[in-house]
C-alpha cells in the first residue's frame, strides 16, 4: 500500500502588521515626492502665468526689534513678499506646531535668495526679549530670512488687530498659568511688497505648504511683472 504523500504546508498567513507598515511607508514616500515637487515648481522660471490674489488689508507702518538687536520696520520689507504670524515663546498651546510650520516655509523659500521673508512677531514682549527670541529661533533652526520681532505690547496689539485683522487677547490671570498669558490667532498672513495682505492660512493645517507656496509663487510673478 502506497503511503499517503506528506502534507505540504499551506501558504503562511499574511502579516497584516507588516502590510500596514509597508503601505504607510509608501504613502509617506509619495507625500514626500509630492512635497518636493511642489517646492521645485512653485517658483519655476518657466512659470509665466500667475493668479491675481485679492487684497484683504493693508499692514500699517511698524517698528520692532529683531533678535539681533536691530530695528525692523515695514519699509525694510518693501518690494519683498513676506509671510507673518503671531506667537510667544512660552505658549503651551499651538505655538510650537505653528513655529514648526513657519520653519518649513522658511526653508522652502530660502532658494529665493531674500525675495521672500518669514516674520514671527511675539505677543508677549515682556518675556520675549531679543535674547530670549535668539534662543527660541536657534531651537527651530531659523536662518537669516526668518525674523523674530518684539516691541511694545501696545504696538503689538495695534498691529495684530488693526493691521492684520487677527484676534489677540490677554488671558485672565486665573487661566494664564494653564493657557498662557495671551490668546492669539494661529493664522498666517501672506503679504506683498507693498504691505498688502493677500492671503490668510490656518497655520496648523497639514497641507499648509501645498496651499501657500503656489500663492507665494503667484505674488513673486506679480512683483516681477512690468
């Protein structure tokens, strides 16, 4: 009698965890490729057409002190596209994420060789001296195209509310230890070379770069138009 053939092992069950990891890596890789592609084409010299962005507000003149101890005013940004936000270094809320996003923008626009500036303005000038801002800026790897400004609280309130049309309030003393001294908007403003605000963006959105970089490119093309 012929003995039965030995049973062959069946296919091993798929490792679901491994499959999830592989797909996650593929998605992350695709996102990286898309992001790099966006960064490469948004200011391409071959880009001849641009979208005319609406004018939303006019930034008034201001004079603040940068982390290097030197004054900065609106006239120092004349003819340049710039991106601005409000923050404070001891913020326990969204500021770290917001500052990280500003850092991504700063690195993306570095290739413009000074045509685009990134400007972060503290809403807690009492704490955020130029020295403290220098330490904070170093923590986020800020380069020379990224300014960190501090000034009087009165001027900061005027610039945020009247100029940028953004919310800014002091937190009540009973909640300040938990929520921080100031309550401020997390929006990022895009400003043209004439000091006109041409766009607002949620500074904590994951797709921020994909939305703001093309608009920066549009403004750069607009500025170059005769």
